[in-house]
């Protein structure tokens, strides 16, 4: 069963109704076989070699390459404009294998952005639980980032990183869209907004960026330490081999040396 957003405030309710109306009309027009990844549980999605859903990887790549300079990239998401056929084309491009009959020329970045919103909207479970939301909004997020990351399974963490890369990259190009992006993606990531206000929507996204930045720094440090450890092990092994070689040469002189003796 597809999980919808839990709502409380009027502005949020209006935003959700606009999104819901647009995408439910789309789902009614096209059968579920055509949009098979919409509403599919995260763990059942096709993944790339790193464990990231292919649909997220493809959407991320497309928007980063072609959508960052679109002035109203996510505005079409909750507009009443009839772009159903275009969204279906975009879905076919990003929904799995890159071997698609649709070419990049056929697709508009705003329709790829709509596919992202639709996919998030109909995920059966939110990517961020209420407990995780509270932890992320905490002012001590710098101290809790490890606990937050540990509470996420691998596929959820990778998916969130991919989505936050899109949001952060677009926000840097369009700072005036920060509030709108905050409201939209806080809704989509949590699906339960009776705990969400305008202030903590912004704080939530900012802190989520900090969490992943801290995690990356920590991961890079771990990889660096592991590299150094392996280097020291190799060096130690090499030195041991050299010592053994010299020791054996001293114990067993060559035939030439034996003749001279």
C-alpha cells in the first residue's frame, strides 16, 4: 500500500494536495506495469554495484548534468500543467538500465525532477523516521551524527545521500529557492509533518547535510587510516623479507665464497 503524507498545517496541506492531485491522475492514466518502480519498497528496487537504487543514481546524474540551471526545476512538480506524457518519458529514461529508447534530447529536466518527487511521494516507508527527524533537528547534531548514521540501513543512507546531493547542488545555484526546497523535501523524506514547522524544515535539511558531511570526513579518515595501516604492514613485511634474505646469505655463503675459504 502506498504511503501518503501525514499533514497538519494549511500551507503543507495545500502543497501536498497539489502534488497528490497531479501524480494520482498520472497513475490513473497509466497502469502500474508502466510505472512499476513507483510505490515499490526500497529494498526491492534495482541497485547499482554500490547498493544505490538505479533510479536515484540516474536522476542524480541527469539533474546534475542538465538541470541545475533550470530556474523552476521543482515548480512543475505541484503545478496543474499537463505534462503527463513528458513525465512518463522521463520515467522510462531513469527507471533502470541506461539502455533506453528515449534519448537525452527527448527529456526535460523538470520532468526528471517530477519523477523524483513522485517516486519519493509514493515510497511505502519514509526515508527519515520521526525519531531520526528529532535527532537530526537537535542542536547537538555534530555530536550525534554517528548515532544518526548508524540508525540508517545502507540503502536508505545511500539514497538520502543521492537526494541531498541534488538538493544541495540546486540550492547553491538558486539560493532563493532554499525555503521552497526545504518544505518540499522535508515533506517527502519524512512523510509525517505534524512535527514540522517552517523553521525546523530549514534546520532539518541543513543538519542533514552536516550529518553526511561529518560521515564522509569520518569515512575518508577511516580509509586513510586503513591505507596507512596496510602500507605499514607491507613495509614491515618487506623489511622482514629483506632481513631473512640477509640472514640466509650470512648463514649460507655462495659457492664462490666457499671456494675462497
